[in-house]
């Protein structure tokens, strides 16, 4: 057993650091920990304020062009803030269906 041992440790080395988690956390606590680590590392999403369950992936070309892929991992349709032009279908869309994906040209 690991009674009386730390459940979370951090070791700094040079300009970096490593974390070790030796326990299981519920989703809320795990999310809070990962949020803290991302904030401390200065990592921010390229597409903030996406609903829970929507994954955003951004691809960058060497000439500066960008594309965003949005994937809905939830079981509900997700409304998009403005109608967007989906590069996969060539049409406008107002929502992302369950399990759906859209490809958008970045700004």
C-alpha cells in the first residue's frame, strides 16, 4: 500500500518539470488538475469556448494558411455560433451532429 505517500508529485529540472500522479481521480478533479497544468504551461486553445465534447484540431501550412477540424464526440447535436462553410461538404452548416465533423478554413 502507498498509505502516507504523496498522490501527486512534481520535480523541476532545468527549465522544465515533470508531474507524477499515483492515484485515480474522478472526471471533475482530473479536469481541474489538467486545467491547472495547462494554465501553468501557458497553453491555450486556438478555438476557445467550444462546448464540452467537441474536439478542435488545427493544421498549419508553411505558407500561413490554417484549417480547423471540429469533431463532436457527444451524443447531442451542437449548435455552431455562426453558419460556417464546411470544406468537407462544400455547404453551409449551423450545427455539428452527434459524431459529426466539419472542416473550416482558419482566419
